[in-house]
C-alpha cells in the first residue's frame, strides 16, 4: 500500500475524527478514501457506544449531572467511538454554539445540547438552528427566558446573528443592523424554559423547552428587509437563506476542518484564506438545502482539503484524543478517566465550559509556554509507556522490520504515529540522537525502550502539535 | 379459624432515605444495601470517579438516623485519586452480612472482597483476579447461603462461585451464553428461604433460579419494556412468601413476580422528601425557595437507576437508586381474609 494513501488517510482521520491507529489507517486505506468519507458521513451505519455496559462500570454516567462526569464521558466517547465524525461535528458545533457550565451549572443539561449536535450536526443547518433556539441550556445561557414581549432581552437575538449564523459582516460590510437584533429578539419572545429542579436533596433534573404564546410579541417585525408577524422559526428561515450565513458557516468549517484562519472577529474585514474553497462550500450550502454533511462531503473530496496537511494547530481535545487513539489506553472502562480528561482542560479547553459565548480562540492561540509544556509532557508520557497496547503495537511493527538504522526507525515511527512529517533539520537531529547508540536490533533488551524514546522525541516536536 | 391468603400484592410507599452527599448523612451513587440487625441498614456508595472521598459504606436506621460510615479510603474532601489500601474501595458493587453480622463488600475493580465488623472495623480481604477455580473477575453480587458460605457473582467470568467466608473456593456453576444455566454479565443475587439461588442475568434480560447445588430450576423475563419484560435487570430479592422483586434498571422500575415467575405488578417509584433532605433544606432556606419555583417536582417521585432491591422479614422492600442517591422503601401489602371456607 502506497505511503501516500496512508498519509492521506491519516490526514482525513485527524480532521474528520481524532486520528487513528496505524492498523485502522491501513484498513481504511484499503477500503478507499471516498468510501471512508462516506463511512464517516453516515455514523448511524456504525454501532454506537454500548451505554449499558458503560453505565454499569461508570455508575455515575446514568445521571451524568456534574460537569466533570460529562467531560469524562465525552473524552471516553471521543477515544472509543466508531463514529468519529459524529463526535467531531459535536465538538465543532460546541466551539461555535457555546454554552457554559459556569452559568448553567448543570452538566447534564449541556450534554443534552451536545447530544443534539451529535444527532443533527451533519444535517440541515436550519434544523440545527431551530434545535439550538429551543435548547434549554442555550435559552438559559443567553437569557432568552428573560426576554418578554413588553421588555425584550437582546442577548440571544444578538448572538444568534453575530456568533451563531451570519457574523457581524463580510467583505467589509455589516451583515445586519442593531434594529435587526431587536426585531430578532422580539420574534423569539415566548421561547422559554420550564424551571429545573435544584440540586438538593437528590440531584438536579433538567429544564425543558416551552413556548409561551402569551409572552410572544405578535406585532409585525421587519428583519433583514422582510416584514411580517415573524416568530422564531420564521427568523431562522430568513437567516438560513442569507449569503452571509453561507459564508460564515463555510469559514467556520474551513477553519475547523482545513486550515487555521484568522480569528472570527476579524472575518468582516479579512478575506478568507482560501476564497475558492469557501466559494465551493457556499455553493454546496445552497445546493444541498443547507446540509452540513453535503458540505463536508464536497470538502473532504476536494484538493483544498487533501493538500492542507498539518495546516492546523491541534485543539487540546485533538491533542489528547489523538494520542490516546494511537496508544490505545482507556479502550474499556477503568478508574482514572477524570484525570485523563482533565488534561484537555489543562491545555486550555475546558469542554462544556468555554470562557465566553465566543468560545475558544483557535489556531496558534491554543499554544502558550504553559499549554505547550502540558501537551509535550502528556504525549511523551503516553507514547513512552511501553505497557500500553498501542505502544507495544508500534514497537512490534518497528521490530518486524528487522535490524534498523536510526533513520529507518525515525521514519517508521513517524509513519506509525500517523504519517507525520518533520522539517529536515528536526528530522536530522532526531536521527542523530537516536543513532548515538547505534542501530536498533529487535530482541535486544534496549530495543523497546529506544523505540519508545524515539516516539517521545517525535511527539515533543513542534510538528506534532499540528493536525 | 383459618386464614386464606390471596396472591395479589400492593406496594405501599413508606418513605425515602437519602440525600446526595459525599460524606455524612446521605449517599452518593449508591449501588447496594443490606439490612443489618434490628433496624439498621448498610448502604454502599460508589460515588463519582473524580470524587473518591464519596466512596463509603453508610450505616443508618430505617428511620433515617445516621450512625456512621466506613471504608472511606480517601477522607480528604474533593477531587483526588482513589485508594486501594486495605479496607478502602474503588469500584464497590455488592454487600452481604454473614451470620455473625460481619460485612462483606465486593470491589469489581480490585477484584477483592473486603471484610469488616458490623461496626465497620476492617478485618481482612481476599480475592485473586483470574478465571480459574476460585479466581474472580469483576465480582458484582454477594449473598450468603444457609451454611454461611458466600455466593459470589463472578460477572466477567459469567458464573457463580461459592466460597467459605475466608475465601476458600468451594464450587461454581454457569458459563457464558444464553442457554439455561448460562449467563451474560450476571449482576444481582439472592438466596431464598429454601436455599434456592436467584440471579439477575443482566445482559440476557432475565432472572434465573437454581437450587443450592447450582442446578437450573427456571427462568423468566425477556428483553423489552412491557409487563414482565426486562431491560438489564440488576437486582433480585425474594420475600418470605416467595414473591420475586426485580430492579428493572433499563426501564427504571421495580417489577414483582410470583414464585413461579409470573408477572404481578410494578412500580416506577414514589419517592418523597427524606428526613435528611428536609434537614438540608431547613438549614439552607434558599434551597426551599429554589424548590418553590421549581417545575415538575413530581419527577422526583420516579426511580432513576434502580440498581438493587432487598426485602426484609417485615415486608419492607428497599430499592436503591444509583442516580438519585437514595433508597425508596415500600411496604408489601397482602390482603388477608378471615373466616372459614364457605
């Protein structure tokens, strides 16, 4: 099998999922690239996690109320899912449609939102916005439950336009006005929630969405140039057909799945990094009736995507999960999952608890001196653990090549970790370091350790921080 | 005068014990309980993965008097790593008392049976991970037979093993499968007054009954949510008249069957505000205010994760709810008719 096929498959799996073991890459490459794209885009064809067994071992998953319990679950799901794009698209939308536990104080309520992303995240963007508009955690997070027909709260209306669908502007122009924000908020009056049951004595129960017609503003609204007695779903229909929405979602998809773009607030005045690719996505958005899965199908099969290897800095979730899927730890329930999940937070991504409604800044902003050390220490600890089955697999594969030079071992380890590529000088330094003790001979006492150390050197490079 | 008994059963809600706490009066993700002497009971809390301080065994009374707790390997409040030191727990699953009132607790991560006095003083342990005779893999249910030997549900080995109290292997029955006498990740166990053994055959969605020697006697239950159907039954108990109680975990209900396995009735719970719960709210008046504006409080009545069931000699039926940190107690009511035959 050509190494290019493996390299391309590794790229696809890093972006559309969270990376894959070499054995999975071989299997998927044999099935073919386009077939794998289809497999990823149809998660329901793959088995879901066996929640009965998981809830049996992780007994606290039955209620899943605490934030930390949810973070542990999501971490486990990302590591073990056979539907990687289902989890990846949920993570994608979570980074845009931010809802934070710091305000909601109920992890389960946010999990229900994430479940909605899992269910609808590859479907119609209109349906997704409708789901978001009626999502209790979002309604509470952005105060729509405090927006009344005689006293609107603009928070939801504003963020729906600014952060969740259209963006403040594009091509140097504003996409909407302050009046549009107010009219949008008026249309969503009455979209509220039932009150949750508080924590004591037995634990929280979630809130539910409820439409209160008595609190809905029934007068005409003028929104984005259209006038009528609009309700929330009418507003979503209007939003979904805006070119600015196509642009905004396309840029988000590009930024998440293809290559790091400038931060979102700069999009009004900064053209897309790849205008041709954005145009392709915009066209598919309208052609498909706002279907996100269709946009991803076009994207993953495009040269713009295939040629964008290592054009993104891994998010903390990608950094942790990608390594775990290769070393194959926590492939079944065991204590300590919370500690593992905490590494994602230590690296700057407190899942289900983003810093603001704007979410996390991405790309190079994931990295600072502290988080870089966290990343390197974490990955080096994992790949250097010779007891982990995935590490043992890699050592065995290197060993099956027979006696090898340092250069051969470095290149083989790069391939096994996911067809990583190093800058020439970095690669030369690694080969020099590994070669100081001579060739590597399988069966010798130090063989496994030297392979493990080679893996550790690779995951400590700058290049390993890119997906 | 003769007495004629009728087979109808009514479960009358009695009261609810519990409150979600990591220490002190309350439980945290309880998974098992056993009645002790007089009016005492022992409740095993598994707690969250990230809060090992909540793993413990609570001793309290049926009237919700807090007596104490033990087996807390981690006593520092807050996040931390669990301890596997002698007497501590990581993934506790089951509890049983021997004839002398000693407490036996199974831990499915450590593959260890820890033994304490009735007051909670640690005395000893046994258990070796494996699949050979006397080795165990994820023990999930415990029950003493009439000879004071311990029947252990060896979950991941899909079998039942019998040990002496000090862990000497005696015998076993069962293997993986879905035929008669076979198991798929069995969980709860009980021994009735005749010495017959009932197993919640968890992933086969059924209950199986065996004689004291492990010979298959009968089975009942099929996958589903209709009357008498089961979705991952966790616990099983038998009352003094032979009626069988099953925590139907996936369906969030308790079902009752005759001694022949015929469906009788069910309840989806009838929880009420516990004494400890009320004490917490009384001490924090803002919590009462929060509850005053809460909607759908009737949800608190329903079972959420019924994981174990016990019946005592006084016809009290105890249902442990892992997701609600409480035990709902019902009284079994049986019509009793006086008078001679007409």
